[in-house]
C-alpha cells in the first residue's frame, strides 16, 4: 500500500513533511523480522549459484575507507576491482571502487582504460569499466557546516568521481528537521548534475546510517526523505558503526524504493554496506532484493554491496562452485 499519486508532499517544511510521512503505512516489526528470517533460508545452488556469485561481484563497490589509506592502497584496490580473479579472465569486474575524496584522482588514474600494446590485443574483450565512488559530506558523521559538506562534494566531483556516497545529518533527522534533510540531499544532487557537457551526471547514493535511526518506521521515513531529495540510491550504513546493514533494514528500504517506483515511476536503488563479509551473506541479500523490489533491481544501477572483504570470499566460493564434482565431467 502506497499513498495516492496526488499526495506527494506539496511543501518541504518540517510540519508538512511530518504529516506526509505519518500518512505512509507503518512497518509491522514482528512481520518484518519473520520475513527476513524466512527469506534468509533461501540460497541458490548448482548452476544458479555460479550465476548468483557472478552477479554479486558485478554489484560490489569494493571499498577502502581507512585513515591509513595511501595511493598504493587504492592502486591495489583498483587492480583487484578490474581483475577479481586474475586466474580467470571470465570473472566479471566489480561495479565501483569507493574511496575517500582526496584519493579519487589516484583511483581515476588507476582505472583509466588500458591501450592494447599488440595488434592481437585489440580483439581481446576489455573488462567492463569500473566506476569511481567517493564518500562525501563529512563522512562518516556528517557533522559539518553546509559549506563544508558541499565543498567536500565539489572536490570529489571535480576530481572525476562517477558516484558519491553522502551521509544524511542524523541529528537533523532525529530532531524532526526533515526539511533540512531533504534540502541537504537536493543541494548535493545539484552539484552532481553541474558537470561539464559530455560528462554524465554523478550518481548520488544517500547513506541513512540505519543503526542510528532507532526503529523500522524511522528507516522508512529517512528512505522517503532521501528519495524526495533526489537520491539515485539509498544506502544502509557507513560501515563505521554497529549495527551496520541488517536484513530487516534492507527489507524496509527495498519496500520503500518499490513503493516509490509505483508512486512516481522512477526507480531508486539500494546499497547494503557494513558487515557483509561472506558470499552467503551477499546471496541472502540478493534474495531479499528480488523478493521485495523485484528482479529489475538486480543490476548495478539499482542494487549494490559496499564491502572491503566480501570479494575475496565470493571469488573463493565461485571457484569452488565452478569446479566439477569428483568423478564428474564437464
């Protein structure tokens, strides 16, 4: 159940937004927990598992967001992003690398298309391009003035980021200053679209930090506010607090983007990040996405994993799944 199409909020002041959000259907928390548990038991097997693991790789934002990051760290990350399994040229590339804004130029250079050195190389299938994403708006806390948040974004965009992951001001949200939340998202989106002619607009992911929001209804509300502000994708977490991504939070957000698409005709993506370390974890989230938003969401513009260690396990599991059983032929 979603609001009628004519009931999109007409004013972005706090009172109007509050009334509009209260008109959304509430989240059945007990039902949410039960649904998450039920769907988590469903995992693909056999040939479907190999395809699903390839999909996980294609949906991954390979991430390094440590204070100790260096250009060498980012170059190594980019090499892994382009060739997750150096032994297998058929292994897909990841969707993006995600780094701090000051390291965007390093990632852009490291991911620059390689010019073939030999004539024979010209017939080789080049790997899919890997996008560069940057965290912005005083990640991870978001505690900064508007001027600082926007300057942070401009620096990343001008440096060549294809995508930015901003954080909402959780203090503003929890204090009921909903208009400010929408305004901040909109301001970042405007920077993302103020790019030179011939360059695609920068995609905007909006981090809700669901572990700080308190309950499923708050996650739902923050999701809708981010979409009202123009988010291309809503993201669970920074990965810097606990809990980070949870199946329950993901389900609320997936239902929100599904309902938003029904209401407006515009599809918004979901990115789950933080604590997703194994292939089994990722495959469970794929099931949640397919069963809640639909198969249309299972592509890089509409679903992502943000993770640093996930890729290693997915590649290991992919290799094992492709290996024939003892005594079996191909």
